[in-house]
């Protein structure tokens, strides 16, 4: 287990360094936007990684509601938390890219608004899990997560079915992406997926130990009361 | 070019902040485990 974690950590560090080199130096410069287009190599893979994490969160929440499995509950919590981090990256890098290209930081465009709503839903999920002490909290959170996951396809397909300021999809949506750019994009996505896996693994272990400590503390206070 | 660097720095600041939160959480749990052992 420990060896597997170390190998994943080394692979992630190497892949992230290589992906950074590819994004900043090796990738060709886009003709109209210039170097600022390289934000694409962080913005898009972060969005895809967040979607994958929210999808895992959805599956884990459904499994938890059916089986009341603690492992599924922890997995749902962890993927929501790490998914929010990646979604925050999307919401931070998007406006930084929009400012020089569109001339504005933000617009209430359908895709941007739906992404912000998605982020708010999962932040609410985390707030609920953090501050509610009820025994029903995991169930309520799982239901909220299922509703939240419905927003993911809306965000993804919003640029397919509606006219928005946001560019068309670069892969599978009729957009033409230089094969070298697609290669760099996929390397960065692989690096971010490894990072997400590594962080989720760490956070999962931390959550398991935290719950064990809480149980031990509760038991200790019960023993003290009975003395 | 400044916007490009700003985006990359923002990305790593966000990830770094989250990792710092995890490290703080780990330290807290470790302290609690130690106090339980006593």
C-alpha cells in the first residue's frame, strides 16, 4: 500500500513536470491568441478532472443510498472535496484567459453560469457535511450530490446545444485542434488525473483515521462518564 | 504573457492551499491520536 502510494507520487511529480514543459515550451503557439492560449492546457484538463470526480461522487452517493456503505460515503466526500478544488481552478483560470481574449473577466453566459452553479452546489454539499451533526447528514448529502451531478452534463453540453460566448468543444464537437496541441492536452489531463488520484487517496486515509479517532474519543468520554 | 503566468500561478496556489489544509488536518489528527494513547 505504502509502496503503491510512493510510486504514484513519483509518477505524478514526473508527469506534472513533463506536462508543464510540454504546455509552456513544446506546444505550438496558437496563431490568433498567441501564448495566452496555453492557459487551455490547465483550464480544460482541470474541468475534465472535476467532471470525473463529480461522476465518481455521483456513483458513490448512489451506492451509499442503496447499501449504506461507509466506504462509499467516504469516497463521495473525498471526490466532492477534490472536485471542488479542480472546479475552483477552472473558475480562476477561465476569467484570466477571458480578459485578454474577450476583453472582459466574466460574462453571465450559459456555460460560465452553469459552471459557477456546479461549484456552488458542491460547496453547499461540503458545508452541509462539515457543519451538520445530524445522523441523517450523509443521506441528505448523497441526495444533494445526485442533484448536483445532474448539472455536469448540462455544463458539458451547454456549448453543443446553445449559442454561448464560450468556444466550441475542441474534441468530439466539430472543433479542429492541432494534433500536437491535442497530445499536450491529453498529457496534462493524465497528469491532473494522477494528481487527483494521489490527493483523493491521501484524503481518504485521513478521513478513515479521523473517524476512528472520533469514535475512540466518544468511547473515552463515555468511559469517563461511567466512572 | 502575464496572463499566462497568472493562470499557472493561480492553479498551483489553489492546489498548494488545499494541500496545506490537508497537512494541517493531518497534524491535528496526529496530536489527537497521541493524546488518546496517553
